[in-house]
C-alpha cells in the first residue's frame, strides 16, 4: 500500500496545530480541536481512527473503487478519511461532523470535499445532506460515541440508496458483552463509550432497516495499531510537551495506553461491520 504523501506533509500538520492553538480552550479532551491537532501531529495526518490509511485500505478492501459512487463520511473530524477516499477514487464524498470547529478546519484543509456540520441524530434533516441519497456510508471509530445509536442507524438508513445502499462501520467492539461492568468503562473519559456487541447489533440494525452482510474481527490489528500509536506518541514527546505542555502529553499517552491495555486484555476489541439496506418488500 502506498500512502498519500499529501496527508502526511509537515505543512498539513503545522496547519492543524496552528488552527488549534488559536482557539480558546474548554476542558481538554481528545475529541476537542486541540486533541485532534495533537493526534494529527502524532499520526502525521488528519486522522482520529485506529490504523490511519492502512485501516481505510483494510476496511474497503472488498469495495471496488468508483469515482461516481456517492459516499457519506459520518463523523469526519478534520476530514482526513474523507480526503483519502476522494483522492484514492472510492467516490464523491460528502462528510459531516457535530463539531463546527472541526468542520470549518476540514473545509480549509480539504476544499475538494463537501463538509457539513450536523448531528447524526438529525442529519437527514440537515441542509446540504437531506436531499441526497448515498451508495456508501462510512463510520470510522465514530459509532461507539453516538449517544443514540438506534436513531443514528435510522437516520443513516434514510440517507442510503433504498435498494443498494451500504453502511460500513469500523469501530470498537464489546466482545464479551461485559464492557459496561469493566473498570475501563468507568474512566471519566470512557463512560460515554458504547462499543458494538455483535449479537445485539444485528437486531438493532434490523430494526433500523439494515441487514448485516458481514462482520470481521480486527482485534489483532487494533492491538498492533495501538502499539504502533504509542511508539509514535513517544516519538513526539518533546514537540507535544513544548507546544501543548506536559499535562497534555501525559493525558494523551495515558489515554491511548488505557485503550491499548483494554484491547490487549479483551475488554474491547475492533471490528468491521458491513451492512446493506434491507429490502422494503
């Protein structure tokens, strides 16, 4: 796999960092603009999901490239995934995120992609999206943090092509159905997580008008990717500490160490879920 050099340019990383440094700072969290900027520096690109470009290639391995395909990226963050999908020929991409600052920055970074600010539970009624129907909808490490997952599935189903639309979810899983009772789930930064439990997800998807075509366990890859991410975080310790402070660096390192440990210990896993629009007949 040859990765996009434009996504890994030092200029892009500096731009993302500069954008974040001009913002007033609410309490720090990884999904804040500053958190996303630190991740962009660590990963060398505007991604917030595990595995970066390799994960995108793995997730879409069975989906042929088609520049005419209409793609919706749900929970796009700073837009790196939407840009990659466009650049590599998977389709014409529209992307949305609930965070207005992230959408504004994504528009500046990747003007070839149509970015919209929207809440997934209201996205079918959002200007710029409501009149469209999509061949493929993707969620890269976003579904787990949707507060109302059944409504998210219904909203995305209403935006899919009625007979041929597909939904691809690359996300954290709850392999044993015991996530809610784990110590990891009680961490203040993780108590909003809702990783996917495969068996209950099938019923949830069906009620929203989707059929689950396939489920692929990616836990081994997630562990590999998070071990690699921790190495990358250590590699930029000096830069992040200088530009964001030692507390921010410690928060980032601790956050991703806890995720890596949870994957290693079987508390969470990783999975790829491919769904198709259920027939209305």
